[in-house]
């Protein structure tokens, strides 16, 4: 799931070649085997190491959002590809800027730890190293000189195995390995318009693999990560939906203050769209304000973007673009009737108006995220 599903498969299908996703090299088990699951999965059809989070300037208190992710995919089991996304949100100036690159690797990624992933774009080098919550992230945008990130992380809470085992089943659509460090303490520097800033904050880290079963442009994905201030609890919620059939699969996880792991089924939460935003670039209409209720945990939350325009446009091949929205959000609401606040990141891909036949009701129209 996540945005690279559409990117990876549209790359291959758009070129009218015969490449097909495969899971013949993937290893499915009843429970994620750590720490080795963190290493690249040999000949994996699709996997990623995904960081999003909120940072604060130590000197000024100004806030910033960061997205940094390495993708690895191998649709034939023979040739590896890699992609990096790097985005910064600046609520003070209401600017959202990003950079990315997709490349064919000269050889297969080795299944070794600690992680040592790298990519070059022009004169810039993007890296991710480390394992088990202790990472070093370093990147400088080639598309936007003067924007950079250099962070180190340590776990502020234990690992969260989604589904209770580190495997999430998306109905009949896919089964994928999935775990998170939902709260990583992050320190280091970011550079904004050429000015270095010492920052600290908390990141959410997603590790997912075996995401090979979704191969149609009719599928879209909404994903929410929430880090609450007090109580220090976390929520992950998602909806995978099929535009052609109107069917959906929803689920998620609640992580308690003492790392209690509760799986959220579709009927355990309600997600309602309250407002929309239309992109001046793609003309797509995205949800831009949500109400999330989790009755069993006492939550009634409002999720709002810090700025509306956090849309990415990826140019894949001549005449082919992918649009999706992923952005820094704030959370307010109540927990058992008492006020609560928090941070969130939200991703929205491949939306259009549908009448869902099962799962949570969602009222979020938007056009296809792949255009020609």
C-alpha cells in the first residue's frame, strides 16, 4: 500500500512491458521475525522504510514536518529498483517542498543489517542507516537547494507489531508484513532556505514488506498515524478501497501508554470527512479535515492539516504523473471526555467518489491519482 504501489506498477504497466509482480521469492510466516525483517528482503516485490513526523526548532519553537522514505521493489525477482521521497512542511511560511528519485539498481540489495541504504541525485546523496529504532537520516534536496535534514533517532516506545504478529491482512487484497516504531525521539538539524536549525521532535517509523498483491490502478489508500500528547498513546488507521467495485477494507492499531497492542477492526472506529481541498496543480479534490472516533478507547478526535497544500506530483515517465497528498496534521479532541491534543501524518492516494459496499463509510471524492 502507500503511494509507491501506484508508482511502481504504473511504471511497468504504462510501458506496456510484461513485468508482473511476484511473491515467489517472499517468505510468509505467522509472525514477523525481528530484527532480520528490518533488512532488505531479497527479490521483494515491494517494501519500504518510512519516516514521518513533527520537529521543533530548539531556539524559536517553530514547527516543521518531515517525510523521508526508501522504497525497494523487484517486480520480476531479477532486477532491483529503489525510490527515495523527501518532503519538508513549513507551517510558518505555508510552504511544502519535496524531492524524489526512482532508479534501477546495478545489483540486488543484500539482506544485511544494520541498514545502509543510499541514493544519489545530481550532487546530493541521501542515506538511511541503523536498525531497531536507532537510525541516522541524511538528505539534501537537489530540486530545492537549501533544504536538508540530518537526524538521529532513538526509540521512545517499544515496537508495535500490527495485527499482533507483525502481519496485516487487508481482506482478500493482500497480506503484508507490517510493524512500526510509533514514537522515535529525533534530534539533529534541518536546513530551511539555507539556514541550519537545531531541532528535536518525534517521528513515526513504518516498516512494511511483501506488498505485492495490489496491482490495479483502481485501488486507493488512506492512512493515518496519530501520536497523542497525554496520554502518550498512538493510533494507526487505514482504509484500502477499490474505486471500480466500491468495496473497502479498514483496520488499524491502538498502542497504549504501556505498549498495550490492540488491533482495530473496521467496526472499531468511525472516520468522517468534514472538509475538502482542491489542488490548483492537479485539480484533484482531497479530504482535508477528519473526525476519528474510537469508542472502545474513548477517543473522539479532530484531524486538521497545518496547511492545505501538501500534494506531491511525481513525474514517472513522459506523459505519466502520479498525484497524492501526504501531510503534517494537528490533532485535537477528547479522551474519555477530557481534552486531548497530538500530532498526525495523513496520506491520501487515488481518490474518487465511491459508494462503499462494506467497511467504514467515507465521503471523499477525488479523481484518479494517475494521469496521462
